C-alpha cells in the first residue's frame, strides 16, 4: 500500500486476501490457489493514490479514477477504494470485491467482456466501474 493513504494496511491486506481466497473467486475457476508471499511474487497488488495509479498504469489513461493491471502489478486506485462506483451505489464492500476480482482477472489473462443479456448479473470482466451495460452489478467471477 502506498504510504500516506488513510487506510490501515492490515485491513486492506485482509480484505484483498479474503477476496482472493473466497470460494466464489478465481480459485473456483482455475486449478490453482492464491497466497500472499513475502518475496518473488508472481503478481503484486498495490493500493495507490490516483496520481501514483496514473503513473504506474501508463500508458493506459486512468484519468485519476480507474485501476489497472500493468505487467505483473495490479494497481487499485485509492479514490475508488474510498468512493466506489455508481453501479454499486452505497455497497462499497461489494465494489471493493469487484475491483480486486476485476483487476486480478486481468493479471490472470482475462480481457474485458460485454454484458451477455440485460438484467443478468454482469460477468466480473465487464467494466462495471464505467457501466453495467444493462446487467446488474456482480463482484464475483463465478456468477454472471
């Protein structure tokens, strides 16, 4: 986590660990598990200020509001972590789950997809931060 953010590092790490270890997550789809390591990690997840997110995500234009995966680094935008997105309304916890799953999905090689049918749960790789495209919000890769 970038220094100076108004979040407890242990709480953020616990939330990310919970999402990545949940049975509704990516481990239910792939035949591997995910665990935190102290060095030589395959992927690194970082919660960063909008300015740092913009720099780490370049050349992708995150406009200070989006998150990204760039190489082996998953960058979660702290502004979004604090404020969520319209698609999730007041459900900040649900949005954070989506945010981790969506960006980690990119690290696993998954690209963006479209809403398959209006009214259905959005696949987690729909850009739900920007639009639900007629689907309903869904933070988990195993639904939708």
